[in-house]
């Protein structure tokens, strides 16, 4: 049975709506057919993978994941190795080298997932996958009998890491199945078990195995597709930096009845400080915050403007009543540094005035930003608001000596392999990847200048100076990092086609 998107593709091709470049090769057509006729086997294997707990930092569980992933790769005839790391979480590496190949492709995927709070999920156990006929928000019903299931595109699998980031693992291995494990390019796959939260393992294996990790093109398989559901390629991603600030007003909390209107409230002080950093329209007013990026070049602006704007639909899907005014569109915002407060903590039970309050200021930064400079701009702004800054908890004498006092620390995501990066879309290898996707999907692919989240391309780029692109396979509403994470099945099958197109040019 030909599925909807494949049928639309064939109709467009017949009508001349797709350029000759998009005429699918026999190899890509074979993958489409394979994906359609082997849905049960593909989903069954994926469910087994999703049933294995993979919470970041659980070395024992991640070692079990590595063993299963190694077996899955060897099943496809991939030469596979498990590389130990100092943190106890292995890196799994595999390769298929092809005589006469024009290039070597290195696919990066991570296999660890975020922690879970099972009480917040709509199922008893996030590691016992549940299949629904659609998303929960769309009223999808739990499928209890899979005896004659055809696994339509709209069905969803709910499980931790279903969207972030196990789906490209299944997609690339099943694409090799469909190609009878005979790609036309050299294919290397590295599976990282320390992406969520960072770790030393990736940097260690890059230093230990440079020859095996050398490639002509690094392909990061992570991040959600564009909300339109169209195949998505990106040429860069944001990094980041954080500044933690704690404001103090006394050595301890004090009774709010006895000392109200006399002792300043640390929660109020912190709220006032944070609100002074952003205006009512959402623009950050810290001096120099946008100066490294704006104004955009004409070329950058044209690429951002070419991305379909799905804001109205996303507002409806996510229940967003109004938008931040810092940028004119989502794409513009993704190419600017962003400012958010990830946590705010202060106060205690018992009717007391808070003596300290803490906020984690998080900045997502683009390639044009220097993380240390951006963090320093925030720190300088705090000082300019009259705060005396310290790097450890102040004693009573220090507290009494200054009207306003704050402890400030900063951190760059580059230290955990999350630095910002960007490849010129006109780079020959980036052009190759773009044309490969077009050969499978036509001119309707979505080309993103900068992905909003962080992905660990920087260690490879720093070590090998390798051109890098990213491909997103998971559905945009996959709830990654939060409750009820899910994968739309059609994205898995379509992902097989996308990845195969890169391996058969």
C-alpha cells in the first residue's frame, strides 16, 4: 500500500511539479517500498529498544543499551566496536566501508535519554511503550491489540527517548536493511551515551580514535522536524552559557510579621533584578546582548524568510496565548541569542521573609557569540544595578557592609560539548547533503540556518575541521525532555528514506 506522502510525491513528479533533481533513484524507491512492507518488523524491533531504560548517568543501564545497539548494528553487517570511557558509559562505533566510495559520512546519534517522573506520564511506565492511534492531544486511543495492525503513519509510540534520540538509530539501521546493507558511500555511525547533560566520553574517543572518526561530512541526527512535517536539514546549532545569581538580604530568614516592611525580601529583590534585564516587549536590555548578531546579512535573512511560518498552528498546539516580542519570527529568534530563566528558588515554609533567592539565567547562543563575553555582559549588568558581587556565600560582616550583594557564577555549554557552530550552506559537502534530500523529497524540504537546541558537533569540528550538517527526523511535537515523549510512526519510515538518500548518491 502506498502511503499518503509517497503518493503525493509521485503525483507531483508526474505533473512536473518537482525538479529533475528530485527524481528519486531506484535505491530510494526501494527503501520506500521496504519501509511500507516491513512496518511490523521495524516497529517490533524499535519497541524492544525503547523498553530498555536509558536515563542519562545510569552507567549500568547504558552499558546494557550499548550491548543491544552493538548487536543491532552487527545484524546489518556493520563492523562494530564498543569503546569504553572513563565515566563507564560506552560509545558504540560502527562502519561499512565501500570500495570506490566518493566520500565518508559520519552519522552522530545519542542513545541516552532524560530522567523521568512516571507520575506525570499518561501511562504507568515510560519504558513500557504505549501505542496510540494519534497524539494524546488529538484524542489518540491506546492500541491494545496489534495482531492485524498495519501501523499507519499517524500512530504514535509513547516512551522516553522515542523522539530524542533513538528514532534515527532505528531509521538508519533499517535503511541499511532496505539497501541490503550495500550503501554507495562509506558509512560510519557513532552512538554517544552521554549527550544529555554532558560527559567526557565523546572527547575521549575523539582523541583515541581519530582515524576511525575521520570523515568528509559529519551528519548530526538530532532535533525535531519543522512543524510543517517536511524533511528538515539544518546547517548550524546554538550553544550556550549560564549565569547563576543568588541575592542576599540577611544571614537568615526572619518572621514576616515582626520584620515585614523593615527587612528586604530576597525574592522581591531577585524578581526586580531579573525584570530589569528584559523590557515589556521581551527584548533583552543588557548592553551589547544582540550586538554580535544584528543586523542580519541579506543572505541570512533570505534563508530565514524562506522557512514556512507555522506560528499560528504551534500556538494552538501548545496553548500559547501570546508570543515573546524579542524577534519577528521563530526563525529570526533561533538566529539570535536568547535569554531565559530556567529556575528560581527562594524562601522557606514558616511565614518568614526570604534572606536569599537564586536564579539560573540561561542563554542560547549562536556562532557569532562568544560565551564568556556574553556571560560577562550579564555579570556587568548585575554590578551596574548596584550589587556587590562575590563568588561564595557571604559572611555576616560582608552582608552588613553592602546595601545589595549577590553571588555570581557562570558556565559555558562548550565545556560539555555544546558549543555553537554553523556550516556555510554553499560548502560542497553541505550542497551534497541538500541535493541528496531533494532527490528523495523534492524542493519542499525545509532548510534551517540554525537549530534552536544544542548538539555536540563542536568536538568533531574542533578536531577534524569537518563540514557539518544536521537532519531532524522526530516530529516537532514529540515532547522531548518532558512528559509523554512520543514518536509519530510516519517520521520513522520517512526517516529511513531521508537517510538512505544520503548513502546512495
